[in-house]
């Protein structure tokens, strides 16, 4: 008998086929709203594990309908749509995939930093429009060497950003819920003070209620007219109204954003302001990394049912 697994968010075909081989899958992802409820009422008591992503809700009410649930394997790094407290209360482990995507997300954070500080988007338009031939040299930009990078968050991805930024000659300090002595870089417990110190602030904290609007007007003012905000975490972490106001007034120099409040339709102010660089929530969006994330999701389920330690446990 194959164990019953609820698929709330399906991986790519190749990895879905791996799941199909080992488990009896219940495709919650394919059902409409009424069908989703009916499915949980019907098969909930049999479900032993869940395959999902951090973009699909897994609420306490849903968890209650699965009394035999043993573990949840999440294909993404973020899990802000998952009620971790409800899982933890029942001793149900959750796994995620930060280990698989850390390098690509760190690369993207640096790509956005460089694109913003070197004016890549404007420069492309300058060449393509013929302005270069008409107006001459593109305005001089800002080098990274000797600049200060503040990192908000110090998890697996932030730790992959540090060597990349230092290779470009940046000085690094960080803000986090608590100091991580192993990181060996200055810890700043006050985010406004970190922003005031920094030329570039990269945001890579977990999303969810605990970090909603963490980067507000005060942080943006402190970062200042020459400062760059880079967000590769969740749109909700930045107060977008305050961000747009700061970008419009020039109180903040530039924002380079992989994530927004209203994905996939970014606020029109963000798409029209010249001091904004946008990326479509695609920091982990490479063939290699998406395959590695899906594999890690499959491997965590396999480890659980083989009675082995989970590879990347969250709670
Ligand atoms: C992707 C992410 O958007 O892992 C995360 O938390 O936000 C990104 O890697 C996502 O995983 C795609 O499903």
C-alpha cells in the first residue's frame, strides 16, 4: 500500500512522476474551491504527508482535517502561507528548500545591486534608443568597491550573499532577530541604524505577519537619496506606499525588487519610475535550481517514509 500524500502545489512533471511512483497522490491543486474542501473531508483522515509550496495556503483548519498527518514537504524556501505554529503544536515537521536555491538567490541579489548601482536598465535603453549616438557618454555611475552593504536577515541565503558582496569590495554588516556569532560580521540590532550606515540594503528575511512592513518610511529615509534598496524576500516586508513616496521624492535613490505586494501586477508607480529595477519574482528561476528544489522536496518525503532524518527541517 502506497502512503497517501496530498499535493497542494505540484512540482514539475519529472518530479511529480517520482511522487506518483511512491505515493497515492490526492491532487488538491487541481480541485476548485468547493472541491478542495470536499477532498479534505473525504481523504483528510488518510493523508500522511503533504507536498506543497510556500505560495499555497496550508491553514490550521486544513491541518485539523488531517489527523494522521506526519510531515509537510515544501518545495520553496519561503513558507509564509503555511501555519507553522499549527504544525509544530502537533509535532509535525516542515521541510523547505533554502539550501537548494541559496546560490541563485544570492546571485540575483548581487545582479539587482549591480543593475541598480550601474544603471543597467537605463543604459540598455540609452543604447537601444540611439541616445548614445545623439547625446554622448552615459552618465557616470557608482562602483561597489568601498561601499557598505547592510543585509536584513541572516539565514542560508544571506550567508551566500556575503562572499559575493565582499568579492566586489563591499563591507558587510547585518540586522537579524538575533546575533549569529558564526557569521563573523558586525551585527546591528537596529534596522534604521543599519540603513543609515549602508549604501545598499538587501532584504532577505522570511515573509509573513512577523515581518510585514518591516522596511518602512524611517528605514528608507535612513538609506537616503544615494541609497539602494534590494528586496529578494517577500513584497510584504516593504511598506510599498512609503517606498513609492520615497522613490518619487528622491528621499531614496533606487529600489531593485524581485518581489512586490501585488504580484504579478506590480504597482504602476513601480513600473514607471526611472529609479526602479524590477524582476518577476524569479530569483530561483533557473532550470538547475528549480529541479534541485523539486528533488529536495521529493527527497525529504522519501527520507520521512524511510525513517531517516529529514534533510532540511524548518521546525
Ligand atoms: C519561488 C521563492 O518563487 O522559494 C521561495 O520561497 O519565493 C521562490 O523560490 C518559488 O519557490 C516558486 O515556486
